[in-house]
């Protein structure tokens, strides 16, 4: 892709299944930031997809899995908004990767993480390592990590977190694969 080529659509994956998800607020902020810059997005909300658990067999052929896999395959960059539970990304995100793994191959991945405290700021690295080693993904060198006090019910209230979302959106546009 040349320097003057337009940025292709950026996928935004909201991995939380919670109706009051803070990581979804991060995903929404990224979508608004990219839209304000005229960048097309494909917003994937896992709450809208009742995926089967990966069983290592028949789940791969499930029509819901195949539909999401096709959407992910079409993208070359993906912002992943995930909650951090017990020092790791949530099980729904790991299940999605297990079900659609090859669709992630070679993509630029950025992370928007919401966690309960400061102690698990590196929790996303295990998932990122898997993406790099198993699927040769490129990991954006900047990610967003936000604690509960960065939010109110309507969205992000912490200006530093909002600025980091903007910076990550910029990285996702500038990096050429």
C-alpha cells in the first residue's frame, strides 16, 4: 500500500459480554474517533454473537462462527477492546480466537483494555504473544489500559485515557502492512 493510499476499514472488536462493559466504552470511543477522521470501521460486538465454546471439532463449522470468521478475514487491522479478568483477557475473546484463528493471520492488532485495577496492565501480553507467534500478527506498540475511575456511565471521563485512544487510532491508520 502506498503512502497516499486510503486506510482500509479498521475492525473494532468489543469482546466483553457485560451489558455495562467499560471496554465497550473504549471501543465506542475508538469508533467515534475514527469516524471523525473519515475512517470506515466494522464494529463487531460479541454480545450480539452467541458463539459456541470451542470444542476442537464441530464448533468450527457453526454458521455463527463462519460468519464472524469471514468478517475478520476481510480486515487487515483490528482494534480489540477487552476486559481484563484475573490477569488475562476475557474467556469470550480467547474462545473467539480459538474458533477463528487463521482469520487473524498477518493483521495489525491494537488493544483497548479495561481492568479493575493497576496491577494487570501487562495482562494482554499473553494474548498478544499468541497472536504474534501463532498467526504472525503485528501488534501496535501502544495500547490503552483504563481503570474504573476513567469512566462514568456515559463514557470516558479521563482525558489521558481519551488521548491514548486517539493516539492508538492514529497508529492504526499510519502503520502500513
